[in-house]
């Protein structure tokens, strides 16, 4: 919750989201999926950051005081965009004809369940 790191994390998330959004290579998509959905440390960090940006009223007050309301709204939009792109990555990775096994379907379901905290 170090307020000084919020703009840095936001910038990194924007860069990663741009990469995810523009990926046309399966191997890069797989690498990004591994980093953001399968690597538990990364997933947990971004999840905790997201929950705080979206729901923590004390942090909201600090961010608005230091950076302004518009900055907070951009943060929130970028967090939600990140998870939309993660869902897109999961769906694209596990819907090709070459990956229709029962294990692939179970993996897809388990990855999507990791995002249930958003509901």
C-alpha cells in the first residue's frame, strides 16, 4: 500500500495490458498467460493491488489527495481492463482445435475461477 508505488504499478500494468492486447503469437500469449495467471506470486500481487484500488476507501482518499480523482479512475479502468484481457488470453489459449483435451478444458475452468473475486 505504499502510495508512492501506485503510479509505477499503474504504468507497468498499462504496458503489460498493451502487450497482452496486441499479441498475435501463440508463444507470446502462452508466456503472458503463465506470468499473469499461472505464476502465483504475480497473480496474487496484482490481485491484492486490484482489490485495494477498487475497494479500499482509505487508499482511495490518499490517491485522490495526492494524484487526483481522474488518476484514480484511470487506475480502476486499467485494473478492470487487465482482467478482461486475462479472460481473453485464457479463452484464446484453450480454444484452438489442437487443445481440446479434457485437461485443457479443466485448466481453462480453473484459471477462470481464479477471477471469481471480481464478482
